[in-house]
C-alpha cells in the first residue's frame, strides 16, 4: 500500500531514444516533484507540479519534460536520452511541508 | 538563495549509543521548515522529522529529536539508543513557509551513519 509508486524501477535506454518515467501517488497531494540523485550532487529538482495540468521547471530542467494529466499521476519524459542522464530518479508528492518519496527508478542510458 | 550544508561525510557509532548529525543552513526567509530524511541501503527515502522555524521547542519523534539553534542557523539530528537498522544516509533539507501551499526543498549532501554492534 505504498503511497508513491514509480515505474519502471529499472530502465536501460539507448542514446537518442525516448524514455518515460511514471509516478503515481495515493496521498491526494496537490504537489508532485521529480528529482535526480547523483553521487556528489545529492538530490536535485528537475520539474514539479502544483496540480493536474500544471508543470514547472525546477533547478535542472534541461533535457527533460514533465506531464501531470491527473492529481495522481506525474510523468518525466526524456525525448532524446543522453548518457549524462544516467541516474537514479525519484518522484515525490507533498502538501505545504514535507514530501514523500517513491522508491526510485534507476535509468542507464547507453 | 537557500543553502544547506552537512559537513560530516560519515559517522560510525556503537549500537545503543547516541549520535548527533550536524546541519547548517542559509536563508533570507523569515519563516521556514527544516527536515531530516533517511535514505536506506535499498535507496528508499523516508521522512523522519520536521522543525518549524517559528517554534522554539525542539521537535521529537520516537528516538529522533532535533537540536534547533536558530541564531546559529543550525539544526542537528539526535538519534538516541541507536540500532543497527539506523545505518543509512541522513539528509537535512529546508523549504520556505510560503503563502502558497507549495514546498520546494533544498537538500544537504548527506551524512552516512554506520551503527556497529
């Protein structure tokens, strides 16, 4: 009964290919977030959303798009994947304070 | 801009002892939240505890407590009676308390805690 789930959990993609990472939350939170985690950089915000239909750029949005079709779902899209996008990606949902994280997706771009 | 700094890269403690992890922050905001998160070996990130900047009382949840020193822009995490399963990476984070219902977190680099028998 995890409140934030991500799919896939692991993904291998080819350079130049399109990748979609999906996130679903049952917390009924308005806000959702996408982060990537890399050694030496900690967690960095890529995109976020205030609610269905909204997406906003975070601190490192280049090369990424986001989509929030509903309250529950938030996707991260890599139109043309590059090896520099190899990372672990976390989705989170939250209200006006703490955020709750999904289990992460390990993406490898070859 | 906000900044969160955790200077301790790794700490090792004996089981059942108390450990304190340090965190200092920089912000121009008058009101803000401070958080601690735990990342387990499996990669799971778990929210532990929160301190509201306008509250003088230190937050406590289970065997986690905070040492909030606002004049020093410091928020330490204290874990008492440590257990092996407390071994993890601990992240400090902050966000402003904005008029909107939105929270944008800024994270520190993390402190790796190892609890040994």
